[in-house]
C-alpha cells in the first residue's frame, strides 16, 4: 500500500478516479472518502479546537490522502465549515410563553443563556466565521456557504426573539422594534460574555439586560 507525503496510507478506492457515469456526489467512493474526512475533522475539532484541524492531521486520522482531501475541499476552511455544519443542531421551534411582557423576555434570555452553555460550539463557529468571511457580498461559493453557516447559528438565538417581538403583547407594549437591533441588544451580551470570558452572566444580570431593553423601547 502506498503512502501519502505525510505518511498517511493511501487507499486505492480514495485515489482512483470516479466513474464517468456517476456524478461526484453519487460515486460511492467519493461519498465514503468525504464522510471519513468530515468525521476526522469533527473529532479533531471536538478534541483540539479549530487549530487542530489541519490537512496533515485530518489526512492521518481519516486515512484519506491529502490529494483526495483537496478534491473534496479546496481549503481547510471549507473542511471546517463542513465539520461545523455536522456539529450544529437543527433550529428549535419557538415555544409559546405566558406571563407579562417582562416575564416572557426574561424567560427567553434564560433559554438563550442555557443554549450558549449547552452548545459552546455555537460561539466557536461565530468567532471562526468572523475572521473567515472574505467579503460581505458573499460573491463566491465558499463565502455563500459560510454565510449560510452563520445564519444557522444566528437563527438559534434570534428565531425565538423574532417570534416574541411579533407577538401581540410585544406589539402592544413595544410597537415596531427593529429586530436586528433587538437581537444585538439582548442576545449580543450573552454571546460576547461567552466568547470573551470577561464575565459569567447571572440570572440577575440577564434580568437587568431585559429591564434596560424595556426601558429603552417600551411605549411611554
């Protein structure tokens, strides 16, 4: 069995060209090698973070040659995006809340805080995406894939807030609030606190964020 330059053994089914009568996504050999590459990247990401996902490390862990890796993923960034996409949970449908406007908003803040604590990969993705997207126009396929990945993460936090801001009680007491700004004011502190480690927000801190938001936006 031949070896790649980094010592990872080459498998003949990884290196052989796909059949002409099958598309890249249909050829079972390419599907298997891509799956092994993403599996290896996910394992490395979990154990060592973004820095651990290198071409050599993924090639060794997956036993897929580097040349095959590059046929599937043009850059390690593309491979990381696929790994993150595998790790992220599907969006959770917003639940109906009860109680006063403040009670409902405080509950949403507690839910988002629990999400940040239970799914730290969210904040890792956001931090990585912040330095990986080349332009805001998303003109290349890679930039569009990264933009879609970012939207998946953001949706986890903003979907419940959007649902709340569109509710009858919020419309009656707050009126038409800019949703983007509201998400930044409410979810932003949770994400930044998690990313920076400056402060661990308590339940009282989250309630204070809600009170400041309501003081700024409530109809007088």
